[in-house]
């Protein structure tokens, strides 16, 4: 497996497995990313006609979602600061679209994006929590 992010094959398989277990057939894609690279770990067969098209489409999403490397710590600090909302540490982001969702999970200097068809949002917490633990090595 060639990798821009230096993710190992075992970790990549574990991340895809965690997402597939939580989200089932609604899962569209899984992308591992860092501040400087990305690896498409999974794409449902019915979505793109080539690896190049998949990478191009996911690159656009990742470029936008890289803001999370700066955003997450700021959100956590604001939430727990004196006089803050006391809602706890930032965990993950769900973006709602007309026919599906984009979910971003960041842990340290690595992140995972996954996309799904339209579905019940409760499963996202299971997937995001499992992936965050994998990225953290716990």
C-alpha cells in the first residue's frame, strides 16, 4: 500500500472496519489525512469510475477539513475556559448535506473523514469514538 500519510496497513484496515461496523452499507468513503497528505482508505464501488477521480474529489473535501487541526483545540479551550459554555472537549464534526453527511475526526496530527448516505445520526458517535481511539493508539 502506497501512503502519503504513512498510515500502516493494519491501522488503515482497523479504521475502515470501525466505520463499516458502525455505519454499515450507508458508508460511502473513508479518508485518512494529515496537514500535508491524504490516503483514501475506502470508497464504495458505485461512487467513482477511477482511483484518480476518487482522489480528486476527496482532496477537495480534505483541503477544507484541514482547518480542524487548528479549530479543534480552540473549540476545546473556549468551551472549558472560565465563563465558557462548559460543554467539554471538542470530539468530532458532522456536516449535514441534502443526501448525506461528512464527518471529521481529528486526533493529534491525524484525521479521518468519512462520508455516508442520509441516515440516523446516532451511529456517527460510535464510529467517531472508535476511530478517535484508534488514532490515539488506545
